[in-house]
C-alpha cells in the first residue's frame, strides 16, 4: 500500500502538468474561435450634459467609455475605437430645441486611440478626448457627438439604437484675473503684456499666466519689467506652455524681457527673440537673475523655459552677456534651453549666463547656436566672480552644449572661467561644482590672441600666452569639484589661431577632480596660462543620448529616443490614471458559462 501511495505521489506533478497543458490548449482554442455572442455597444461619459467653458489657449480632458446594452455582451475580449458623428447634430438640436454647432476638427482630439472591453464585460476602459478652444467663436456653443467607430477582435458586434454621447463646450470669455496665486492676471494679447509693468508692486509677488501664444512683431518700445533700483518688483510668470514670438528690446537699462528677474518664470518659450545692447550687461530673458547679495531676498528661478534668438552685445562697454542672463546673482535654471546667436566683444559670455555670483544652480539644461566673446566664454556659462567660499558653491549638473564657442582666452564647451576672479587657479578653493556634463560642441576655437602683457597684438605662432582652452572648462581652479564630465570623442577643437584643428595642443583625458584630489594638467612650454579641464572622451560611436543616459540623467526630465536628448514638457497632472475595467467575469470556458 505504501509503495502504491509513493507511486501516485510521484505521478501527481505529471498529472497536474498535463491538466494545465490541457487547460491552456482549451484557452488557445477558444481565443481562435469566432464569438458566439453579439456585443451591442453605445458611448457614455460623465461629461454628458455638462457645458465646458474653455479659455483661449487651454484644453480639457474628457473621459469616455464604451458600454454594453443589457444582455448584449461579447464572449471575447475586444478593442473598441471612437469617432465624431456630425450626422447626429441635427437630430439632437431638434429633440432638445437647441441650435448647437458641430465642433470644428481643430477643437478636439482622441488622445487615446482605443479602449478594451473585457470578455463578458459591460464597461470598457477609458479613452481620453481632449477638447480645446482652437477655432471656436465667441458666444457659440458647440456640440461633439461621439459614437462607436469600429470593434476589433470579432465580427459579431452592433451599436445601440442611440449610441452617441454628446459633449458640449464653448469658449470662455477672457478673464483678467486679480494677480494673486489663486487668480493670476491672464494674458491674451500684446496689450496685456504691455500692461504688466503697471500692475507690479514693490516688495510683493504679482502673478501672471499666459493664456495663448502671442506674436510681438512690430513692438519695438518694450520697457523691461523690473529695471530700476532697488529691483523689488516681484513676479511669478507662468508661460502655461505657450510661446511669445518676435520679442525685441533695445532699452538702455538691462535690455531684456524682465530687466532684473525677481521671482519665477516657467513653462515659457521665447521664439525669434532679439535683444540689442547699447551699454549694459544683458541676456534675452533678463540682464540680472536676482542679485549677488542673497540677503536682499531678490532671487530668480526658471524652469522649463526655452529661448531661441539673438543677442547683439557688440556696442556695450559692460561685460556679461548670456542667452538667458548677463549675470546670475542668486537663482537657478532647471530644464531650460537656449538656441542662440550671441555676439560680444567683451568678456564673460555664455549660452545661458555671462557670469555668476555664488548662490547659483544650473541643472538639466542644454544650449546650441554660436557663442562669441572676448575672454571667458562657455557653452553654458562664461565665468564666475564668486568669493573663495566652498561652502556656497556654484553648481552645474547634467547639462550639455552643442554650440560653437569662440573666444581668445579661457573658452570651454561648458564653462569659460571658473575660478576666483584675478586669482591663480592653484592658490584658491572657490567650491565650484561641475558634474555629469557633456561637451558635444560643434566647435571650440580661439578666434584671436593676446600678447604677454594682456593686450591684443600680432603674436608669433609660438606665442601661447592666450593658452587655456578646455573641452569642459577653459580656466579652472585646480580644487574645483569636476566629476563625470565627458566630451565628444572627435571634438573640433583649436586653442591656437595659428593651427587648423591639429593636435599641436591636443585634448587629453583628465581624471575627476575634487578639493582632495586637485587637477593635474600637462605642462606646455611657454604657456603662462594653462589650467584647462577636458574631462574624458566619450566612447566612440555613441550618440549624445546614449552618453547622457549612461551618466544617469533622469528619464523623467529627458527624452532619450533621438540622437540628442530633449527636455520633456510639464506632465499633465490633470489626467486621471486609467481605471480598472469593471463588470469583468472570471475567464470561464464557454460551456461552463
């Protein structure tokens, strides 16, 4: 008897496996069969009967579902898609005594292509329908009938007698707002932008929100919003994902959009912008970002701001020019970009900022274009004037530049001059931090030369007094923190105008640098100024996206799907997560059901 029981126990796993295989075979056979029950469907939404008022430039997301008629469900899981049904408008208006107008195609989009109706279920997953004010006229109520388009997975399906759901919406009247955080001033027109300055209050934050794209072509008298000392006009500017195009400014004091940014700017694009500087340090967004004296409480912060334009700084006698700011005193840049052409004859020129103080952080940003200056020129930042205080660092992380960078001394793909001003790099510890940055610059090239006494002259080919150009930083304190920085393996680089991209002063790999492990440079005979940081060459054959991903850059911030990383837009927190399908029965065999 014991022997028999042991034999059965040995066979039990085999019997269970056989049963499992038989069940899977039955399931596979069932999936391949044609449905024996007809699914009859209609469309439903919690938005039915509600009239949406949508502000110009904004949108709403409506959830819609496919629903099954009572007693009419499919015995297969199917996919259902939706479409607009203009033919149903007339019948709706007749039945309800209304005169609604069919929505224009520009005002709606099915952002979810299809939904899943579970086997024997009566309610599908949710599809997302985006409705906007695009193409709507004032005072008109629009209607969007939505019906079943097609069912995939079975031929046995039908629609109910009245399958449509009706979404009603109209353009909301412009609302000026009151300037508070809960009710910001809403900006719709060029005139609204011009009125902003009158609404700002000293020592108080005034809130603004851009409600649609605005073209400023033809406006040539822009006065920066906060250019007068003591620069206490606080502002919170929400670009709301919109674009201001063709901005132009040549104002005498801090020509730019803000003048001195005292507050926040986010989710904004400036396209085809141009700033012409007569005699000031400046950037396209602001001349100053906050003030260097942090105790005054004037700080500027930018997030998801993108600038494309031109800065002409060639007439100015004040150094400091950048795509965003001429000078960063106290503030931050996060997830921002600048595609700019900057021309300056002076020092401290950068793709994002010309130079900076101490309470500054730049993260997850990129630059492109052409950046030209005198000394201290960088793809991200030109230079620093910070005190020798490592406890208050300037930090640049997870940034890249593909810009052309041209200058005479202290030029670099990321930073130009990162040392205490007028100090010898080996004698100071300024506490600057540059980490996980990538110099993928199209070109880094010396465009002129300085003589031993610092004056511009006609040096001989052996004169290397202007020498200190680097793939990452042109001139750096040897005890800065320089970690994880990479350069293009075939960078087009030349630090001497007498050579045409040869390896006479070649790039070389340098180890990570920290206060406890100072920078080591290759000595060059006759070079008085030689403190470059080149980082390490990235692996050959890799794209910039692959290199950035290898450094651990956040995929929540960056999209690595192309050869070049791009910044993701602000996530739409208003969209709901896909709810679980309801009404689904257990996966019975057909005969068991």
